[in-house]
C-alpha cells in the first residue's frame, strides 16, 4: 500500500466570496498596521508605552469591549431594518430612505468589525508573546521543587510482612 498521498481540500465558495475574504483580510492587516502606528505616535507624544496585553484577563477585557461595540452596531442595523419593514404596510413611508439608513449602519458595522478584528489580532500577538515568555519564567515554588531531593517511594501494591502473615493464618 502506497502511503504517499496529498491531503486535498475542496473549496466550494464562489470566486466572489473568496475575493471578499481576501479583501477583508487585507483590510484587517491594514487597520492593524494603522493601530500600531497610532500607538507608537501616542507613545512618542505622551512618553508612555503603548498598551501591551500581558494576560488573558486583559485580553478578555478587550474582547468584551469590542463585543459591546459590535452589538451596538448590529442593533442599529436591526433598527434600520425595522424601519424598512414599516414601509411594507404603508406606501407613504419612504423605502429609499430606510434602505439608505441600512446601507449607512451596515457600513458603520463593517468598520467596527474590521477594527475589532485588528484589535483582537494585536491582542493575540501581545498575548502570544506574553505567554511564551511566561513559560520561560520559573516560579519560586517550581524552582524549590526542582532543587529538592526526594526519596523514591515503594509502590503501593507491595504487600507488607504483616499482611502476608494475616493471609497465612
């Protein structure tokens, strides 16, 4: 049996969906670079270091903050969609204006989502670096345990002499 084979993946997306994904990833990378540039500029002007995510608690805080912004944007889209729904029963309501509002709120949501993705990428990069260096740091308890000399214990399944005598009787 020949075990030389190549794992294949079937991409069933349309060419448009694939192109949109590429554009979205490029946009996220561009925004990430803009965020990093902004943090460096602020650091120079204020003489403070840019915010560096040091642990998972800070990462969660950033994720929660981004989720709130995203949720508010989705609520705005929902509100504008409800306006368009209201035009279905009453021909006097302006459907073009309601649709225009949806375009504006979804555009704003797209900006918020791209910014959130870039912020989370920055958070991921910082957290990855922080946790990688944290693995190299030996905690005092770990150092004490490594230096301690422990005597090997006998296995628990070895019968003692007293147990053997009790079995013989």
